[in-house]
């Protein structure tokens, strides 16, 4: 999944669940993707950060959040 596809999926999920915060939406995306996507995102997080900081699920959520916040750009 590319970063752009991740952003679109995140945005669509946020539209469906406007009451959730960013971290909850990221966790929902990781859960929906299943174990394969969880490991994919966790491994990307490991490659980006060059360290393993925890279990795969929280690392996958961290990756999704980092991509979303990075592509979102600076706040005004």
C-alpha cells in the first residue's frame, strides 16, 4: 500500500467515524488490514526508524500515524 492509498483509506475511515481521534482511526485501519498488513506496516516502521520499539500492532499504528501526519503537512 502506498502512502497516498493509506491517506485515502484513513480519510474515508475518518468520515465514517468522525468521533474517533487519529490514533483510534489508525488502530482501526491496522485491525481491518489483518495480520499481513500489520506486519507490513510494522516492518516499514522498523525500516524507517531503524529500531524495534515494541509489539507489531503498536508499531503498525505508529507507522500509520507518522505517514498521515507527515503528509498532512505543517499546521497553520
